[in-house]
C-alpha cells in the first residue's frame, strides 16, 4: 500500500507526489476547494458561472494572458462583432434605425466626361464650380489633365435656377453643342461642353 502524507488543509494524499496536489494546483488564479466528503453534493464555492476546473495536465494549449487555457477555448463557437450581434444598442441588428442626413434641395448638377482621358468620370457641380487643368499652386473644383485646357478654363454659376457657363478667356476656348461661347451661356440638361480634347455632358436634378 502506498504511503500517505497529510495536508492540514486537504487531508491525506499520496506521499510519492512530494507535496499536496490540491495546494499546488490553481484554477483561474484561485486555490482549489477542499475535497468533497462522502455523500456531499458538488457545489460551486467560487461563484463561477458553471465553469469546470481545468488543470495544467488537462490542457494542450495555453492562454498567453493567464498562462492557461480557459473553458471558452474548449468550445467551437464563433462570436460575431457587436455591430452584427445587435447588443450595442440593446436591439437586434434588423431592428436598428439608421438616421439619414437631410436631403439636398434646389438645383443639382453633374458633369460626365464623355470623351477624354477620364471617360466615364462624374463630377458634381454647384454655384461657382471652376473647371481647369490646375497646377502645383492651384487646384480647381474639377481638375482635368488635358494639356489643351487652361489652368482656370471656365466657371459654372447658378442663375435663375439654371447653370450658366463662363469662359475665362482661355486660349483654346469653350464650346457648347459645337458653338464657341463668348459670354455667359445658360445650359440645359444633356448639353455637350467641349474643352480641349475633353467632352462633358451636363446632367441636372431640380
């Protein structure tokens, strides 16, 4: 029969272990409870949420934060980010309300590049929008890298709920529907504007 040693806290244990196994083992940084007596029902004296105790010799991986693996590592569970769980606001994600920004009002417009190096590109326009090639010290609202376009080529204003196009006296001029403009020119939707080798089409929403 193996020799027994005695621990004042936990009682007898196998002397071949050298020290009380209950004293040396820790679970989540807390000492083990005393062994249960015969007929005693298992309880959770530490107030844990039903977590079973895991010892070092039961684990094949460790948690770098605590030096041991936790019970969550035993579960194959994928936890979704909070924005998908819906618990950030105390409601399911499908029940969340997205607040929209106020809608824009009044005349709105866009220039779509029909021909040129940026074909298909769309630029929003407003009152005072400047179109040009730009440079190191100047960048217009709509910058088009066309060598035949001036640094400041033309400007769009809104007058009487219409877009009006001004040419800044550019060397190669500005054309609307094939006609070179010499003064402020009111525009209509689908008008084609030519600057250098670039064609732009006006789209509006009022």
